[in-house]
C-alpha cells in the first residue's frame, strides 16, 4: 500500500475513551468500598505482583507501594471538570469521546433515581454536542450500586430486571442527544476477574457456576437493553464493548491450534455469537496477543508496556479480519498502553493504525478509533500508577498536560491518516528510537521455546 492508502475516510471518527469511576471521583459503589478494604494489602503485594515481570517497575513507580494509590478518591475530578476536559479533547482534534454513566450516582437506592445526577449527565452530553464531539455512551462499566451488590449482584436472578429498569431510565432521559449506546463493557473480563479463576475483583468469588451464571445474565441483559433502546429510539446505534484477543498458534502445530481455537471460541466468539442479532455495531476493545506454545501462552515480549503487557500492534489486524464474519461495522472503543514516559505511545498508535487501515483495505468495516485513554486515570486494582493517558494528570494538582503523543495523534487526525508529513514531523522525537530498538532486538520464537 502506498501513502494514500494509509489515509482514512472523511467520516471516520477519531477520539478517546474514559469511564466514570476511573475519572470522575467521589463515587460510592462496590468498587469504592473494595478499594478502602484492600488498599494496604494491594500496596504490600505490589512488589511480588509487578516486580515479577520487570524489576525496574518498583523503582520507577514507587507509588505502587503506597496504599493511597489504590483508592480512587477524587480520581481526576472529571465530574467537576468535564467541560475543561472535553475542550481539551476538541483542541486535540477529537471528533468522538466514549463516556459512561455511573449507575450508583443515578440510582443510589433501589428504584429511586436522583434527577440532579441525571441532569448532570445531560449536561455532560450537551457539552460534547456543543463542541461537535460525538458521544458514545456506556450504560454500565463494571461498578454497581451498593444495594445491587447486597442483593447478590449479577448472580441474582432478578439482576437483569434491575439493569433494564436503569437502562430504560437513562435512555428516556438522555436518548434524544445520544446516537451511540454501549450497553455493557467487557463482560468476559468482569465475570472472569470477579467470579472465576482469578477472583481478584469484587465480589471476589471463585466459582465456575457463578461465573457462568453471571456471564449469561450479562448476555440476557444486553439483549433486553438492546430491544428497549431500539423500541424507544429506533434510529439509535446499539452495541457492546467487547475485549477480543488474537490467539496465535505457534508454528500452526496441531496441539497449539487446538488450544488457540478453543480459547478463541470461548473468549472471542461466545458472547458475540449469542448477541449476533442484537447489535448494530461491534465495539472492539483490544490490547492482547497470546502466542500459544505447548498448550500455554508464551509471548516473545520484544517490547512491553509499563505493565509488562506485550505490544504487538499487528494483532489488531487479525482481530478485525475475524470480526468481518458478523457483518457489522466496528468501532474501536479501547486500545492503548501504560507508558508514563511517553516513549512508545506514538509508535504504538502509528503501528496500530497502519494495521487497522490494512484490515480496512481488505474489507473490514471499521468506522472509528478511540484511544484508551483520554487522560491518566484510576486503573482498577492497579490504582493510579499505570498511565494510559494521552493527557498527563498531575496527581497532586490535577493539572492536565497533553503528552507529545497527543500532538502526534492530533496531526494524524488532521491529516486523516499516516502521511509522510506527519511521520517526518515526529520522527526524531518519538518514532525513530523505538523502531530501531525493536528491530532485531529479540531472538526468534523458535530460539526461545523448546518444542
């Protein structure tokens, strides 16, 4: 493909994503209680958890040993500073922003909706509209009200009805200004992290039966929410934010292909297949490539993020190609990396977009790219130290400072793609170094893994 083929369509949406609990501050929900309960324990365990990958992490991020790192508190104070944040996004060229509604704010007691908080979210959406930014609104991004938790959360047979009541209230209240609705964020991560083998997140239950129950309640909740939204606003676009992984079988060996296929069927396909007739678009969240070697994951890890996650941009090409079978347009709703020093983010964005455009050239119907995240935020059980933001947040003053990668991304948006003009402008400061370090740095997979 030549330079022109790395340009994107005129109507392509560009932007970034955030979620309520991670940026707003002042939330009272199941996560805020969990944070306060486990902050000291998380700080104590941090060396064993993160230092296992890269010893330099403990030195570079001393805050991971501080219990306050694991308490969301005021977060980024986005609740009070959303207009400032959206104006900053506009200045950075963004044409779309993904937000979420905090269920615990709008329904703090069962069946009792707080109209002041609903008016707040109306103002949030109006602010985006006034700036010419398209809002993608997530109904549920993992946190639940305390009353919902106390009733058994998503294990409860009635949980779906509670969720639909909340979703219908939001749609009736906000729907005239919202074109894109995302019912649920990453159902497979929520259910597996809270209920299955990991049991790391609230409600910390390790039970396959409960995991399976929760997962299927989320499938039902999406279907019913989809129908409710479409009944009220037939022309709205409704989807789900789905985390898909590229499972690659090393050397296409039979045993590796079996594991990769089974993993793909359960993690990538099952939820999407069950809701295939209840989605107008697929919202793709993509971070991971898992190389399957001798029945388990063994990535090369030539280059990693601050979290030790492998950065393998080509994986998004394979995921997008696979999603073509559903016949729905795709909006990339999350994709990014923890990179406090901003040394890899511009390179990563460039390579991701090259492979997105490659997939589009081969028929993938991709209509937007929203980077995770607009700003540094609260990364759940990891707290504040992993910094995913295009915009840096000073933890003491909450000052917002766009990183260089945000300017690089802005130039891509203005040029509608990866042109020589953009690449040359940024080559010296953020592209050449990382590219040279990647090339030929690590041995081949074959030299590292015994067959």
